[in-house]
C-alpha cells in the first residue's frame, strides 16, 4: 500500500519511506509494457560514464551497470516514455548501457533518470544538478532562482539534469596565486551556519571581513549534494552536484572567483570514505534490507574499519579509483578550487580491522598506496594544489604521508584549550619538527568543526586565583589572544574554525533549549556577528588579524630554524632567520611568574604589539609576567598594529596604490593586497635553448611547466612577467623546454626547499613593479646579458660623438674600442683620482 505522510520540513524523509515511495512508483511503471531486450553494441571509443556532449544538439549518455539486464533512459528528450526508443544499448561485455540523443535544444535543461531492470530508478551518478522530490520544496527562489521543476508523475526518485550548452561563467581570477602551503591560514567554514540565509552569498558578503582578518584560505565543509538540507554534509550522495540549499553552481563559482580576487584560496572538504542512502552507485546494488549487495563493484559489503558511517567505498577497486579521480578533477577544473581536505582519510583502506580501533590505526601500506595514487593524480593534473588529510593516524604513517607531500590535520584542541584555561597543556606536538617530519605539512589547529569551542570551555571551566578569573569575558578574550599567538607563531600551515576569531562560546553540544546533548552536536548554531560590537571580542579579532599578517608577510614566520618550549605554564617560541628573529613568551598560569625570554643575542628588540623598544643587555634576565601576559619581540621594527577593540573593524578595504594593478578608488583602508608586476630574467649562458621554448613554472601559475613562455630579448635574456600581491612569497623554476625533467636544478644556496628533496627559486613580491636581475640557468650566478637601452637600435640613446657598445653595455666614443672598464673615464687603462676629478669637473653640467 502507498501512503501519504506529513513531514517536518526541517527533517529529511527517511530512507525507508523513500524506498516505499520509489516502490510505489516502480509498481506504477510496471503497468506499462516494458521493452527488455537491448541492442548489443559497444559505445564509441572514448565515451565516458555520464553525459558526453558531442555538440550543441547531440549527447551520449552512459551508465556503468554490470549485471543489469536492461536499462531505460527516461527524460524530457523522450517525454519519459518506456518503450523501445528509451531502451539503452548494451556493450558486448555487459558492463555499459548507453544511448545517443539527437536534436537536443542547447537552451533546454533536460531532466532524466535511469530505470534499471524495470524496477530501480536512479539519477546519473555523474549528474551536476539533482532535483529532489522531498527536499527541494524547502529551498527558496532567492537561494536558487529558476530551479527546474520536478517531473511529478513521471519519476519517483532524485532526477538529474543536463544542458548541452551551459552559460559561461566570467572568471576573473587569472592572476590568482595560491599562497605557499606553509603560510596557509585556513578558515574552516560551514555555509549552513555562517549567516542568516545559509547560502554561498552569505560567505561572499563577508569576504571583505575575512580578507581584513588575513585568512588566505577558506575550507568549505562539504558542498556537494547530501541527504536532507540541514546537514554538515558528511552524508553525501551525488558527488558532482552542488547542494542547492546553499545556492546555484554559478554562485559557488562566484564565491571562488571573489576569494581568488582577494588572494584567498578555496579548499573543499570532500568525503571519499563513504556514501549514504541516495548514493546512486550504492543503490544500483542493494540487498532487500538496504545493505550493500555482494556484486556492488564500488562498495564493500561490510565496512573495513570501525568508524565508517553509511556505505563504505572499496578503494581497492579500479572502478572506484576511476570514479574518484574524476571527482577530484571535476571540482578543480569546473570550479577552480585549489585543493581538498579529505575527510576520514584513514578509512581509505581495504585492510579489514573490524571493530578494532587500534589495529585500524596501525601503519597500513595498502592505505598509504591508495592515498598516494590519488595524491599523485591530483598533483600531476593540478600542480601546486593542496591535499589535506584528516588522518589522525599513527605517527609513522603520518610521517610517510607528510614527507611525501600531503598536509595533515594536526589536532591540538585539548592542549591549547587547557593552556588557555590556565591548566597544564603541552603544545609541543603542534610543531611539525617536533613530530620528526621533513617538511612543514602539519595543519595545526586548536578548534575545528568537530571539537568543543575553546571559548565555551574557557568561560565555563577556566582556572582562577584570587581576583584573576579566566572565566570572565575580558580575561577570557585576552587569554584567547595569547592562545592564538602560540598557535600562529609556530611555522607551518594553521587552521581556525569559523568565528573562533570572535571567541565563539556556544557549545557544540548546546541544544539551544537549556540542555546539552551529544545528539545536538550537528544542530544549527547561531552566527555571532553581533559580537563585532563587543570591544573585547573585536580586540581579539584585531589581534588575530595582526598575527595573520605577520605569518603571511614576515620572513621569520616561515623559518625552518625554530624551537617550541610549549610544556608547562610558561611557554616560549623562538624563531630564527638570517634577516629577522622573533621571541614569543607567555604566562599561561593564573598567578604571576618569572620567565627568561631566551633572546638569542643582546641588543635592541621591539615589542610588536606595543611598539616599545627594549634594550636587552643580559640574556639570563628573567621577566616578571602577570597571569595571561604575553609578549612578541622582534629584532626588526615594524608598524604597531591596531588592536583597539573600542574602534570598529573597517571592512571596505582594498588596494589604495594608484600604481598597482588592482587599485580600488573606493577603498576606505588599504588591505595590503595591492598587486604588482614582477618580471623574471634568465640567461642560458651557453646552454642551448630547447626547440620547445624556454618557460618558467611557479606558484604564481599553478606549476604548469609549459604554461608561461619566456620571450627572448635582443639582449640575449629571456623574460616573463606575472602579477601577484605584495608580500606574497613566490617560488618558481626555469625550464629549458616545456615539461618536468627539463627544469633546472636550483642549488641549495640560492633555493628554498620544495618539499620533495629539491629546491625552487623564491622571492617576495614588493610594493612596486619590479624586475628580478637575470640569473643563469641552474646556477646562483647572475647573467648580465647584453642589455641595450630602448632606442639604441636607432642610435639615438647616446650623446653627441658617442655610440652604444653592446659588448660593454656603455656609450663609447664614435670609432673607439670599448673599454673593459667603463669607469676609466680618461682611457688610461686604470681607474684613478684623475677619473674622479674628471667626473667632478663635469658636475652640474646640463646634458641635452
């Protein structure tokens, strides 16, 4: 019997009820005469699963469904009929079902689904727009304008949609340069809770604020289609479709584009470990009780580890790997995202640990191989992209992954929170060096979406002594400033949970009705933007913004030479580099203490946050710090940042330099993101130029070895220019050819570690257009070339009676032989006092 039920609009329809609805629909479909004998014919070579657009009017649709006797393709293109015309052809091996569609209208969005063996209706696993008969009614037209209607009466499960010619998005992020991975400051964001309308537009509207805060990457929790509307997104189904509750795919592209235009990278949280009930690849092969059937090619019958929710993907299967590699490529190609945070990466294993968590967490070479297979695919197809693993595994396995190029989540919630609360918290393990890793690939965080909020713990359970109470708001915000200083100062990438900069103190378990329950963890939480009127929290935000700015722009905050003294309640961090040094010292206790800062040398130091100039004469002197007091000392004077919480944060910021490429005349304050042209020069110095051309690849263009051609000038030097934000650290290599293997070997003495045992060239973009002096290919030596000033080819750049000499690079007397020593003004073969007198004698002359 088919039943009608009233549903709570804030909850998803259960899978069981959906199956019942689908069964009713399938029974209705069976009342038709169903064609069941497909034509056996292989699809054209190169046809892929999903929709293959051949031209504006033609497409081939293909479904991989081994073991299915026949499949009908039903949609607007055939009025959802079920007859011989809707019966798909079947490949000779029985794995593929396909159909060519002709006479399509490029302006029409076609709704469609597959009907397998007459009783199973699924959408296209590769569909990029999904229509849901249960959830779409709760999505407003403001969020998703002109959403195609659901084909009621023709279908009973999710439908997918395609169009042969989709509107082109106007990308303007061509000059975006991904921030160096070791300088990432990631803002983890749940679109659902970020602001009132729960949409991508909410995030777009706050980008000026995030830019002011200094975050150079946003990590979006899952945005592909998931069960229901109000989820965290870790119950996904259709992997190529944007969840419509957040907005259109064009709006997501706008968000990425606007981020890139502000120098902010976008990282997607992605869930390859498992699928949920509506996942079409799972539904193709289910047993009667809803569990995965033994013949499902993509999923394990039973999960291979104890923490797998939903249906567990079999990542040992080549079809699964093929599917996920397409997923990884899709979001980078279609949406320009810069990388992924791979959820539950420790679950990508075929080693069956059953319910044994300890066994699951042990080193697993098969899992390492699976992850590197995916990682290498991503890096080969999208050089310079980020791959961050939520692994939380054994030290030895994480070390192998980190040393191979992956970044990994570094959970330090308990340690940092207990420190802020005034208890013993050891933060030493927040350092990648203290973990024994070769490269700064640890994404350390004190808060994430999955952890209790530090401000809640601090204001609820913080320590106290006498009149000093960490639970008081002003004191708590001061201590959170100190906590973030000791988080952000450790070199390497860092992450913060959204609103952490405002001291968000609603518990993750708050049911918002006076009770606290584990079951409320995933519930919606209110946004705290009114806290931008709270001076204590604004002061916290401004302090974090200042720390972020240091981390992005100052050389010592990217050093490999540092130490963290993070145990006990008196903590210190020391950063060393040839050009700059820093000492961070803090008292996390609730009583005063003496602590020796540990300056590396005597001399003048500068308190960055007060501007105080300090003369250090005795390296053994102890400082008497009050509870919660911290100091950041640099040996280079810098402007004192604004941390005054009584004045508002100005978010209408932009580039105020008229000479910059992105000058914004409407900006009220300078954002520090002015973009300038940098020109690189290269000399081959006897090395034969490749017939494939000379190129440069770097972080400014995605490390594409053949993407940026260097042009040969008349002076024998090769040049290429790029546009980047002032203060950005750019790494690059020259390539004599157009592919890897033809790149130069950069010597260590003039290179920066590339994370793979070699070195790249490195520069910091200045505050004006600049030309980097020419270097010789594969060396640290300069290559002067034979630079001819503009106009010299016409003979009009030198004074009367002189001509330009290309050998010496100077103007010489007409007919004379160029001197190897242009400073020898009188030509006597030596630079002497007479040459100086000759110059002084001409001082004040006007040259016409």
